[in-house]
C-alpha cells in the first residue's frame, strides 16, 4: 500500500513539474514577441503576416526535427536555412526604419545572453 501511494505521489509530482515547466517556458517568448511588436510599432497587417510566417516555420521545423531519415548535421543545416529564409521574409515585411530597430533589438538581446542571435527573426504573435 505504501509503495502504491509513493508511486502515485511521484507520478503526480512529475506531472505537475512538467506542466509548470511548459507553462513557464511560454511566458518569456510571449513577452519577447510583444516587446518586439511594440518596439517596432508593427501594423496589424504586419502582425498577421509575421504570425503566418512563424506558424509556417514552426510546422517546417517540426517536420525537419522529426524526419528520421536526416542525420543530425543535415537537420542542423536545414534548420539554419529555414531560419535564414524566415529572417528574409520578416525583413521584407518591415520598413527600413523597422529593420534598423529590429537589428538593434536583436543585438541587445544577443549581448544580454538571450537565445536570439544576430540575424534571428523577431517572433510576433
């Protein structure tokens, strides 16, 4: 009986921990996206187009990562190419002033040790 109770407690604690981690992981991304959108003063049209770009990219990323026929280095190469493609699509949506501001924001993020690197596409929802 004690073993069953202990096992159930461990399973419950693990489940709650995983849920808390996944919920907490989304908040910084959402805050980052909102920050970029506010700083760049995106129009509603730009927001919607960026959302579509990022949703498409997420689908493609998932397909690449889950493709068991690709080696790790092939996946890495394809993911880098996808990132560059997304960056070009995002940059095409921005005005010259917004592009300059986005570049500056990316540099700030890079210097703060954020996961976005120079050239990373701002993610906007």
